């Protein structure tokens, strides 16, 4: 069984430990630090916004998100810096998550 608990700190907060467990082996780290590169403004070109269409934006007044609603809100997604949209399953399905398409 694999498990990992990763906790990070924010500015002004004390560091926290990280413990990684795999079977009977366990490794504990007192502090995990990363120094990200400076934001150069170019990376925004690679941001993808994932959404659940049925709950994102209603374009026809039936209180269920749809493609019309998505089109009406593309400016919002663009303002966030995203250049692509990833739609979670939108086809009819027998489950709530939509990954088992019933008719494609």
C-alpha cells in the first residue's frame, strides 16, 4: 500500500514535515523547499482550464451548464490567463461522472 502526506508552508508559517510511507518503509523529511523560477509571463500560454460543463455556466436558463453558457464566459477564462479549455465528459452517461458514455 502506498501513501504520502505532503504539506507545504506559506510565507510567515513554520515549516512542516513530510512523511512518505511505502509498505513498511517510511522516510520523513523535516522540511521540503522549492525555489520556483521567476514568472516570465510566457508560461501563461500553457495554462489549461478544466471544467465540468453542466455546472460551469447556464446559457439557456434551465439551470444546467451548457456550451452556450461556456461560449458566453470565454472572456472570463481568458482573463484568468488560460489559453485552452479541457471539458470533462459532456456526453450522456449512466453515471454522474460521465466517463462511461452511453451513446457516442
